[in-house]
C-alpha cells in the first residue's frame, strides 16, 4: 500500500477509535427462551409479525416452537423462508412486500447470519421506503429507527444478533456490501439453545469458527477497548472449551448454550472494534461464489494470521492463554504460534480444508478490489494491505493444481 493511502487509513481509523466512547452503541436485551417472545411483542404493542428465515431451517421444523408460542398467544404472523445463504436484494424486496401486505409491526430474524441480515435490511427499507439498499451501503446512512427487531440465532457463530451490520448481495452484479448503522442492532436477542440442537456437525463447526474469527480479528485490531478485549477473550475461551463437544455431541445443551454465549460475546467485540482482512476476503468469496461465510472465514483465518507476522504475536499470546494452548509463562512467539497451530488443528478435526475450489484466477483482481474497498480505510487491521497485496490470499486458497503462484 502506498504511503499516502496508509496515512489516510490510519487517520480515519484513529478518528473512529477516538469517537468510540461517544457513539450510540448498545447491546441487545437477552431473552433466554422463545417462550418469552410473545410477552415482548405485547409489551411493544406489536400485533402482526414478519418472521424471516430460510427454507432449510423451516423444513427442519426449527420455527415450529416460535410459531406455536405466537399462535398460542393469538399473535398473527407471516413467514418468509426464501432467504439464501448470502441474502440478496431480491430476498429483501420479497420480504418487504410481505411486511407491507400483512400490516406487520415487528420483524423476527430467525436463523443464521443470512436471515438476520435480511431482517435488518427489510427493517431499513421499512424505515426509509424511498431509498434503495445500495444508497445505504457504508457507514451511518440509515439514521431512522427500525420497526421492533428480534434476532433468534440458530447457529452459534455469526453474532449478527449483536451487530449494526447487514451484509447484502446485489442480485444483478453479485457484489456483496455491508450496511452499517446503529438502528440495525436488534432490540432483543433470543439465546435459546434448543433451536441449535439439530444443527448438523459441519455447520456447527464452521459457524463456531466464524465466531472465533470475529473474536480474533476484533482482538488483534488497533481499535480495541477494555470491554471488547474482555469480550473477545471470553469468546475464545468458550469456543475452545465447547466447540468440540457441540460438534461431536450436538444434543449437549450446555455446550450449545455456551457456544451461543461465545457468539454473542464475539459479536459484541467486533461490533465496536471491527474485523479485518479475513472478513473482507471472505465476503468477496461469498458474493461471487456463494461460499458460506463461516466456511470461508475458517479456511482463511490461519493464512491471514501468519501474514500479519510478529506484529500480532503479543495479542495472539494472550488469546493462546485464554484458549488453553499456552500458559502465561510461555514465550510470546511460541504462544502465538501455538494459537495459530491450534486453529489449524481445529480445522483438521472438523474436516475443514485449506482451499476454496470455486475460485477462478481471472476473478482475483475483481475480488481483491472488493476486499480492499470493504476493508480500507474502515478496518483497523494490524498490517495494512491494498488490493494487489490481498491477491495472494486468493491464490493461497486455490487448489494446488490450479495455483500458479510460487
């Protein structure tokens, strides 16, 4: 990255860091069971509800408990279940039409990050009916209060129930972009382990590593606070203590509950302290090839940590202690490398590979441009990289027979 761009990025990031204590961040109010949702809706005088989920979750019957408690409480609802893995502008438009047709007053995002992102985007369009999503992309462009938004995560990973971001794919260009503003933070987060019990092992693993990536990138960045550092360490500790159990014994309610807590803590950390190049590259892959976000993060994380090198050893050493793969007496570099190796070992145990086969070499300049545009100047990464420097990660992710970079 050229020196002038570096200076601009760091000034931009420092301004945001200085402003952190004065910005209207808030954490959602936690609800521990779906049974409490009707009481919230009645308290807020919301009579019609739009539930936004995806076909897989609906087919598995995961929404049945929510639908039953709403029906038993005589609260009318309409369900939209066409959200795709990386929600598109078409998904938002279809769900928005249902919202208006049924005179809804509240939105429940039920599922992984995709369902919650779609729910947030629908809320933004309700709040600003005359503005397109594309006009809201970037930072602080929503401004207006959304309808009551309740998030019900069915995966312990995205942290979307805590964040001010909605990530949307333009259905025509396949460009993936984020809308970031404080009104998008859900008012309530339902952390009910029962809705995660039927999550398949591989999705449990990739979403859990998504939460790990949130915590790590928030912790190693340059805009942390004592609160976000604690949230990140707590998340890392909970993930290393519970993810293997949740993966091998999906019916273990305690492990599932702890993974939901980990995801929540990681979400609180990166909402304030942001993420980094793992996410920027992963978002470009999700937009272009529909690669699941958690999977892309899991594959990428060790590569990016190694690329940052010694600049993050001190912080990784602290995370290594939280993860239980080093002691406070372990030399800094050794502890940091232990942590990176522990992430690699975790990937191997879960059957997560080191490549993304969908990547086409001719797409790499465009993908790296998208990653650069997303990350710079916003993400307070330990080492700044421009589009050309980010290209190496895409080549690293290509299967060996296609990899032309030595």
